[in-house]
């Protein structure tokens, strides 16, 4: 009889701990999306723009905001002067267009480690 009770308790607690671990590892939706997004309201981005957002957050967000001046200019206005090729040259090589406002004394950091595809996705995110 004691063996039956011990086995039953062992199975009950074992089953409960398996369920606890399973439900603990489930991701809860944040901001109405399944995968965690650091900012709400951006779940309607295309796949390329989502990749561009990750690149922006990793490389550009320390100095830039999309619609507000920080250390660097607001990018929504500045990006209108670039096409995809000139933007690629600017991000990778630091080649600024001559028509860009020179009110910011420091040059933007070059990112030679980014690929052409990544700069295109970054442009997609900024110009969304």
C-alpha cells in the first residue's frame, strides 16, 4: 500500500513539474505580437524592414532617432535625399552627399561590416 501511495505521489509531482516547465517556457505575447518587440506599434513592418529595424537598433539608435534630432539628425528627413546606391555608399564608406545639411559637425560612423542587402533593409526601415 505504501508503495502504491509513493508511486502515485511521484507520478503526480513529476507530471506537475513537467507541466510547470512547459508553461514556464511559453512566450507570452508582448504588445500584441508573438515575438518580443522592444517598441509597440511596429508589428506591421515587412520582413526586410524588420531586419532593417534590428540593424538600426544595433548600429544607429545610439545617435539617431527617426523623427527627432539627437546627436545626429532625424533620419526621416535626411533619408529623402538618398537613393539606395548613395545610401549604401554613405553607410559603408561614409560618402556624404554634398547637398546634405552640414549643421552637424561630426561625420557619421562608417559601417563597413554591413552588406549591401543589410543597408537596403536599413533603408527600407528608415523610409517606411
